[in-house]
């Protein structure tokens, strides 16, 4: 997983510098998804622990591979991971969280323009779920710009990378 993550980060850096095309980035993503699926089939899973995680890319974020790695890692660890994927509308996220009542919510954002929608989603989740709102963690490329950004978003913690290295929170 570390190799896959490092490779995708390098592709992302090269895309930002216009050294790879969108088509090349999409090919790298497709290859990564295939590698992850094969790795998932070979993994040794821990017994179910009764915990549920809800994972979603916030509205506007179409970059879901890192969050998929988080979901796979949680599943290997015995969690039930409800991975909603990319660009989840806020209303749908709220409805799903209300229905599933997860023990953890993980939100992914990639670009600065996704900061406000993430802040809104966190606020709305807390308002909707009230005292039953589980911890909400954030992660993704834009969150690496500041190790305190997660606090400004109103989250409970921050995943530094897709392999679950967590910041204090």
C-alpha cells in the first residue's frame, strides 16, 4: 500500500506541473484500483468488531483512491466500511449517516475549493446527528498544507495519509 500511495502522490505532483496528462493520470488511477482490488483479495482479515465507518469524498471531490485505501484498511482490521466514493452530495451524506449510524465518519477533500463544503458537511452532520454524531475525521491532499486545518474545519481529527497515520486529536 505504501508503494501505491507514493506512486499516486508522484503522479499528482507531476499532473500539477503539467508533466502528465489527464489521460495518463486516469490510467495510473485505474491501474491502482486494480492493484488494490487484487491486494484486498489476498489480505488476511480480522474478525468483525461490530464497528461501522462511513467514508465519503465531499461534494466536488472526485479523487477517491486514497479514501478507498482507508476503507480497505479498516475492513482488513474488522470494521464494516461503508465507502460512498467520490463527490457525495451533502444531503445524501446526511441521509446515509442518519440511516447507518456509523461509529466513525471519514471525509476526503483534495482542493482548496472543497474546504467550505467540508466545513458545511461537518456542521450539518453534527446538527443532524446531535449527541449521536461520531468522531469526524478528514484527510486528503489539501489537508497536508497545514497540520491544524482539520481543527478549522470542525473535525475531530486528521488522517495524514491513506494508510491511517493519524494526527493527534
